[in-house]
């Protein structure tokens, strides 16, 4: 009698494990099918990912060129800070300086500064005031 109960419990455990594996496999497949493929990610986004994850200097320089062609050279500010602080890439420190100088000149000349740049300025000013 105990032998039959153990066999039934073993069969139930096997069936539940098989069912759980099938559900997990479907969830995993759905997750991979919903995530963007490499072809769907733009070149600019892939450069940003390479810069932020690996500190790729070639990708950083290409991203800087792309942003300069778009007419927003100061948009590289965030990536310059990451490259300078996290990956110790010294040319990026100079790029941070150039971005700050560019934005400062825009404010002095009373030109319109977009909201993203205003956020970066406020972060920079708040961190600078905390150090004093």
C-alpha cells in the first residue's frame, strides 16, 4: 500500500515539474520575442549602450560625431561625464568642460536652452553647491 502511494506521489511530482518547465519555457520565449533585436536598435542607441556598459572609446567618439552633426554638441555631456568618471577617459573630461562652456555661453547670450540641458545644469549646480 505504501509502495503505491509513493508511486502516485512520484508521478504527481513529475507531472507538476513537467508542467512548470513548459510554463517557464513559454515565458522565456515570450520575453525574448518581446525584447528588441539588434536590427531594431538604431546605430545611435547601440553606440550609447556600448559607451555606458563597456566604456568603449571608439563608440564614444562616433557618438560625439553623430551628436555634433545633429547640431546639439552639448548633448554628449552625460556620456562625457560617464566616460570621465567611471572609465577614466581623459579626453572626455575636456568634453565635459566644452559642454559646460557651451551651455554657459548660451545662457549669457540669452539663447533658449532646452529642458534636458536645464536639468543637467541644475544637477551640476546642486552638486557644486554641496561641495562648498
